[in-house]
C-alpha cells in the first residue's frame, strides 16, 4: 500500500488525478482538512508522510512545497511549470527514450510536461535525436486545445449562460510569443532557438491537436513526409501510450477532440516530398496533464504503467 498526497487537489488537474486514483487498492489517498490546505505545517506533515506527492499548484506554491520536503523517501511529481527545466528534475515523458524512462523510474523529483509542450516535443525530440532536424531549424507550431486546459476560471467563463458570444469561435492567444511552455520545448529538444508558437482555444471541453510545419529542403537530405512517418513509427514502436498513425492520417480531416478521455497520444504525419506536417492528437487533461502524471507515478512506484489509465 502506497500513500499518495495531492497538494492542490481542488484544481482541474488535481481533481482529474484523484478520479484516476479512485478505487485503486494499492493506493491510500491522504487528505488535508480544507481549512488547512494552505497551512505549511499541515502540508509538510502530509508531504513527508506520503510515498508520492502530486503538486497541482501555481509555480510559486510548487516551489514552496518542495522546500517542505525533508526526507529522501517521498517522491514528487510537479504538474506546474516550475521545475520542467530545473537541474535535478527528471522530465516526465518516458516514451521519448530509454534514458527518459530510466530517469522517471529512478528519480525522486519528476516534472510533468506541459500540455502544448507534450504535443510539440513528441514529434520534434525524435526528429532531432535522429539527426533529421537541425538545431537551428526555424520551427513553427500551432496548438488547438479544449477550454478545460485553462482551468476552473476559463471553464466557468465558457460554460456561463451569459458567456461572451465570441467564445463560439476559436481564439488565438499568447500573442507576445512568450508562452510558458517554450523553455521546455527548447531545452528538451535541444534547439538553438524557441519555435514560433501559436496556442488556440476552441469551443469544446477537452482534446488537443498540436501541429508542426516543416520544409523538407531544410532538413536532412532525402527527407520526405513519408520518411518522417516511417522514422517516427520506428521510434515509438512498442509504446503503449504514444502511437503513430498511417501516413496521411486516419481520414481526410483531423478532429482535435478525437482522443479526449484517453491517455493516448497519436502522431499523424501528412504532406509530400516538399512539405510535412506532424500533428499530435491527445487529451490535454490526459497525456497532457493528469493522465501523464498518473503514468509517471506508476513507473516511479514500480506499479503497472497502465494502471488506472486504460
């Protein structure tokens, strides 16, 4: 029996994690009195009592929570942005490489990837690692997400009876091109510059489609859309939660909510000899947040990786 504590369970990610852990006989969920959820003394007690802690907190609070840890036993998964590029933290995307999987399994501190970043890194990391994509490639990416990715406040905004009628269309944000996921996109993929990144919110609850657009002439010699699809298929062969679809996609269109409610990320490669698009389809609350966190927990505790996720 492993003791698990969710610090910040009131938020969207925390509630989703709690739902995914419900009914698992090998886990005991530690709870905090609602009146003491911001009390550092009570939080410290629970953090150090637990075998594993999920931090579902704003960045500053997540950093504070780590300072409350005073033992080498308790493992931490941080779902915030605070530690994704920090020294000493493993990046929690085990499918990227055997080294990433080993780091998740053996580390005390694991940073859960960002949702948009998961889609971007799932395609760009292997292309970089295989030498198909140079470090200085001028990458551009757009990422369509359901409004649940914005948390409780945005969910309430979209679901209000008197909501802004403009919410019926997609809205582009992050116009300063300084989105908080950019540092991990650049660092994890070993890029010399961050991509031009455009996040978009759609009028649907959950599901994500993150697309990179490539000029094949700027990549390794002989690269086409079909060779990229074949290389990515080989890279992720045997993985349960990351898959590569057939060349050209499953149908003539891509729907962003296709994998809502799952922990699966599916890469769809389209294009021709001159140009390529790679779209990562997944659930922003699944492989993009809570599902990925539970998967990392399973690996860190030596449990079945798919437990609570299929």
